[in-house]
């Protein structure tokens, strides 16, 4: 596994103060910072930068066995052409490879992961590997300079992030050994959140919260029906959640503990700190990256938990609209070592901190690379400081768009 979280971030406490949000309500988000996608960053560049270290670590023979590439995103750049085609090209993968893209709100990363798992388990091509990349970003756009921002943004703006998680799936897992067949899924039609147009979200925050809580409980119930001995508190040393923001996860965990065990506040708080907080660490500094968020929580759990002995992690994935899944797997010390070697914490610390005035200006410039842009050339001179943090690191960035075709360069 690996994660790439862009080149710049914003302190969300500063954002909340400047937006004059209710600071007590803001503190319940449990957010510290969020990645801000700059104009030279898009779902393709984020995906390639997340996957490249995994692919580069393979031998030529191993790289040729990557026979499936799935990109998972609700931030697609074309109604027909898949982001996976660009990712495949810049990673230099074998052309004998299935390439496709999945869209299913924030469930897409899990959908791609489970599809890859089942493809490997089927053994129709023994030894084949699948590369799954969940890549998403939230670009907030101000249409009229000087106008107050819409209240519809409210608390979504501080939590909307950008980034990509890449997973290489094979029959020889080194990081996360999946519990085969231990899956509980649950879904139904609801209009909690949606993207009715490519660059804007709509929805009902209260309905989204209720759907999330409902699906968390019901998907675990289905998991338990398939794994009768499973116990929410005892079976899993850690829990990784889809994390729109930390407060939502805390509410879901509290609801589960009360429903299943009638646990008191002290017991719930201690359990949350021990089993859930390790998975929030990276999410609190990146924001909601939609389809990749539960995978980022899983990666954060592996990096920050105690795996001196093999331990089981339970994962809850949720996507609006809605579909959800509870699944699990085991991690040991060697797996943690491989994750830590990717240097995700160092990458996050190395991002450039945007000042608020620069962030405001970026909001007005985000239209330059929006969905459907036909021609544009990125002015790199405007972004020398954030780019400086990435130079020399073999990072892919968007150079421009020529007749809808996106062109990239390494820096």
C-alpha cells in the first residue's frame, strides 16, 4: 500500500476562523489540516504518484504480471475515457492488462479492492496481480470574485481533501492478509449526497449521517452472520472507518458500542482511543478523499498501531447513495515495516503550507482545469514554493490540456 497526498495543505482551524464557523461545532470534526489540490494536480497525477513506488519496487517479470488496473474515483475527467488509461501509460505497465474505472461515491475504493481480491482468488491467471488506485479530490470553485461563499459549503469545505491510495493485490500478500469470505455488505437507494454536475456536490447532511450509521450497524450484522464467532469488541484489535471527518467516525463507533454492549461513555472513549484513533491520524491531516478514505484509514492504522503480534483490523466502507461493506484482514510486524518504509508521514510533513490568501486565490482559479476543459497551459511560475517541496522526488504533474487530452511531466 502507498498514499500520495499532494504538495500543499491548509490549516483547517485557520479556515474555520476566517469563515467564522461555529468553533465548538468545528472542533467536533476532529480535523487538523487538509490537502488542497493545486491546478497541476488532478486524479491522474495523484494516482500515478501513489502507485509509482509500488510498481518501481517490482522486477520486470513481476511488473508484467500486473494484469488488471482499476481506478476508483468520483472525480473522473471524462464521461467516457477512463483515468486508468493515463495511469497505465505513465506507470509503464504491460499492455496485456485490463484497464477500467469504477464510480460508486466513497465506496468505489472498496469495490475495486474486492474486485481485485476476487480476481486473484479465482486463479484464472495464476500469479497475476491487480493494481487498485482510489484517487479523488474536492475542488471548491468561487464563480464570482468578491462574493461571499455559499453556506452550502459550511463544514464540508474544511473536510474536503485530495489524494490517492494505491494497493497491489496478489496471492502473496505482504501487508494486509484478507479474511477470505468475511464480508458483510448492505445498500439501498437514498439521496444523501450526490454530484449532479461534475464539479459540485449536493445533498442532505443529516440524511447522510443517518445512512452512514445505519449501514455501519447493518453491514457488521451481515458480517457476523457470515462469521458467527465475530465480536465487534473482541475480534478486531483495530477498526478502520470511512472517514468524512473524525467526528462522524466517533459517532458511529459510539453508536455501535451502545447498541451492541450498552457501553458507557468512559468505556466507549477508551475503546475509541485504543482501536480507532490510529486509523484517524493520516485522515485528520488530509481530509475526505472519497473512495480512498477507508483505505487511507487502513494504511494509517497499520502505520500507527502495535503489530508486534499479528492483529486483525476490521474495515467499514461507506459510499453515499448508498452501498457499504464491513470486511477484515490481518497485519503483522513485517507488514507494518513495509508500510512505514513508504514514508507517508514524512510525505505529509513535507507538504507546503498555504496561507489563507493564497488559498482564496486558488478557489478563483480552480475553473482552469475543471471537467471538460479543452485547452489550458499550467503556469508553474505561480506555484514555485509548493512545487519546490516536490522537485527531485520523481513526481508527476499536469502540464496542460491540448484538445481535451491531458499532458503530464515529471519534476
